[in-house]
C-alpha cells in the first residue's frame, strides 16, 4: 500500500478489503421503496439543506460538479448538478435512492465520512472502486442535537477541477444546516412549551394575569377572561389600570404593592357589577413584572368548606324510620327542600334536627353549595356576632390580621343552619333580623356592606311561641324563621322505629371498633322499646355503643345493658311491683317471663333472651328457679 496515502484512506482500504468489496463494481445499489420512506423521515433535513445546496451549486454551476445530500446510511436523498454530469453519474448508479456506504463500495467520501465521523476528501485513485477514479469527492457528516450523525453533505466533480477549498465550502454549509436545525428545534421546543403553558393556565380555575414592569398586560388565561368578560385580544397589550379600576393596580405601578393575598371587590372598567375576588400578588424575579392570581371568593370558600367538613353529608335516603308520625315529617321536609323558604325545625334534644337540616339542603337546588352549621347556644354571646358576621382587622383585641369572614359569608350561595336559635340574645336577634331582611352583612368593625345569598334553616328545642310571649324571643324574627315549621317527633312517639335504629347503630359501632355483632336479642329489643328515651335518638346511640363495648359475644343480650334502662319504663312491668326494681330483679323477671311464654322450653326461652342454654341454666340456678 502506498504510504503516501492519508492514514484514514489506508485504514479505509484495509476495511474495504476485509469486507470483500469488489474493486471493479460499477456503482451502488438503488432501493426505490426505501427512498420513499427516507424522503418522508428526512423531510425537515431536506427542507433545511436544499437552499444551501442550491447556493453551493450556484458557485460551481457549469463546471461538472454535483451537490448531494445523503442520510446516515449513505443513501442519496437529493442530487443537484449539471445535466451532463448527472447522466455520467447515472452510469455508475450515483443517483437518488442509491446507497454509497463503505461496506458495499469501499473507500468513498460519503461512506468513509460516516465511518470516520468527520469531514474528508477522497481524491481520484484514493477511491477503492476503479469506477470512481475519475471523481474527487468532498463530504462532511451532519449531526443532530445529540451529536448523532443524521446525514451527509457531499460535493463530487472531475478530479482535475477539485481543490482543498471545496471541502471547506462543504463544511461551512454543514455548519449552517446544523445551526438552522438547532434554531428550528429551539423554536419548536419554545412553541411546544408555549402550548403546554397555554393548556396548563387555561385548565386552572384561578384567573391569571402577567404584566410587565410598566403595567402592560402580557398574558391572561381563560378563567380571567371569563371573570372580566373579555377575550385575550381585548386584554393583551393594554394597561392593567385601563381594565381594572381598583386602587391596588395603581399601587403596583407606583411600586407600593406588596407580595401576598388581598381580598377585593373587583371593579372592571365600564361595569356596575363588582366581583368578590382574592388577589394573589407575586412579583416576577428580576423585577420585570407581576403575576397576579384572581380567585373568586365563592370558589375559595367552597374549597375551604369542603376541606373543613362544612358540608352536608346526610340525605333523606340515609334517615332511618318508618313510623307514620315520622314519615309525615319526612314528607314535609322533602317538600320544604323544593323551595327556598326559611325552615324552623322543632323537637327535643337528640331527635335529629341536624340530620333533617342536612337532608333538606342536599335535596334542594343549593346542594352543591356550602352548608354551614353553627350552634348558637355553644358560643359565648359576645363572640356570636363575630362568628356569624365576621370582623375586620383591628375590630377588637386579638382580631386576626386581615380580618375574618363570618358564617354568613362562608355560606354564600348555600345554606346556614342556626342550631339552638332559642339561645340567641335579643341584641343578636335584632342584627340577624336585619340580615334576613336586607340579605346583607357588615363585618364587625367594618363599613363595607356585603351581599349574601343564603337559605336559613333554624332549629330549637324550645317552644318559641312561649318565648315570644315571655319577650325573650322577638316576634318579628319568629315569623321570619317560622315559614315552614317541621316538628320532629321524640323517640317515645315512634317506638316501632327503635329496633331499626338499634340494628343500624349496632352495625355502625361494631364495624368501627372491630367487633362482630350478629344480632340483638328479642329481650333487649323489648327492653329498648319499653324505655322512655328522654335523650331520644342520641341517647339510644350512646346506650348501644356502651353495650357493644361491654359485650364479649356476637349477640347483644340483657347483661350488656346499662342500669338506667331497668329503672324507667313506659309499659307495665312483667311482674307488678310497688317499688322500682333493680337490674337483678329485672333479669329474674325476664327469665320467668321467657320460661312462661315458651312453656318451660329451655331452648326457645334461651333463644328469645339471646343467651345460650348453659347461660340460661346458670341464671336459673343463680335465682333459684330450678
């Protein structure tokens, strides 16, 4: 081998010989089907390269040169040149679709540049195949964004017309192609990121506004456009103070605004209506502008209410009871739910007035809005006003910075449940009456009048008519609340519901504490039905929970019941007595009653008492009944 050859030519010749390349082969193989696929895959490369190829050809036009673009396999994608030169190239299959890699054709500028990964020039007889000795070719690989070879640019011409500057021209063109591809990639990436950002901001429920340091709007999202009632074109490029009239936007331009949240009534230019929003002020790093969030207060409060459990969970389907008296009140409550009128729930403590209030809310049109409950009797009188109507910053010692909304504001659009309304002071009744009449609240220590749209459900265990006569409850407020009165019967008036409620509470409690209760004995059900239940449903739930904690078996029997159930009853006792029987006496009477009822059939008597036969025998021995 001629040692004067460049080292890369020498190593290429060795590879060609090792690969068994035929040095007298006439040209490359043409793959037309693969060409179609390659043209589609490399469309961007061709589009970017073609103007530069034409510029190169313009320099050498008429001198017998070809300018060729290949893919990374050596397949010719595009050939530009003189017609006569192209016809000569066709004789050796140096045409579009032909593959000129080193493995098939040995040392050649295109194939060897791919293997070496660098620009190179192959002169005349340096080609491995004799058919190429009349040509000199200059090629440079084109690299993608990750440094991988994605193509080759080549110039081929008569060996006597080529000089070293030809390769320099090819390398310069390749650099221009790579730079253009990088710019397109960045542009496409920026456009893609812009679309991602657009999609992200438009899916947010908060309004977003980006403004520059001069107060000119750069970007808005769909939520803000909806709040403002304007489209993007109407807002972008405008001064923020030309659209929003609130002082805070002037403060931003004057450098007086601070980062943080601020609650305002958004004043949009040309609009009478003002929207209640929470602004989130965020300066952009580098002092180039501001990002401002607009949260509609009603949505903020709905979210807070959902997170804090201020929502109704019970529906009419979840209320247990079948007694006629109870079902009549359920029907009245369902009818009340179809209206927006105020409801007054009347009933003893523990009858389930809060359950009715939640069910009424969930069956009405406000079901997806807040349900705010407040116990008027559980809050000190001097604090009830701030709880109901809110307060401004500095209204009193210890007032929270920025103030705090009251229950009426939090319930806006939904329902407020005023439990134990009969405990409210006369002074607070006056304020409540004014709110009901005007549908507006003013926070304590403030001057702003805030409109509120709430449905009122009140509840009391007092007889308000008597309270009115005693002048401890305002008559005008009573009539405002008593639009739809619903009296919930005490448990003693719906005895047939007790077994249903007992089964439900037993199941709920046993699941909660991890015990298995299969049934409640008939004797226990009978005892529950005899009891007066001064604490109503709440007391029943408490009694059953205590019993389940005490039981060691899977059946609730008489032994688990607390003593108070044996000291009070409504029906006649099993055995006449002039004194109140103890729990032990009740057990003895229950045994006698079961044995008598089942004609001394021990199995049936034990079953009716919810105990095993062995327990029955022990109890009979204990009370000397054998």
